[in-house]
């Protein structure tokens, strides 16, 4: 068993006809969408946490 199959075993489903485990497209889509949203949130948080320099006129 490869490390990828071990670490990401939740992305695999058993094929009904052959009995082998194969990647599930809906699970991969949900995983990629969640990863994208987390990265987007971290980017937005880092931008919003940056100090704003205010220069009084």
C-alpha cells in the first residue's frame, strides 16, 4: 500500500464489480473544494490581520 492510499484512504471507495479500491470523484471534488476554501480563508485572514498604516494630514 502506498503512502498516498494510506494517508488519503477516505478518498477511495470499493468498486462493486471488481472489488478493488478506486478514487471517488465526488470525494476528490469535496476534498479539493475544502482545501481551496481553507487556503482562501487563510489568505483573507492574513490580509485582514496586516497592520494598516495611517498618516494624519
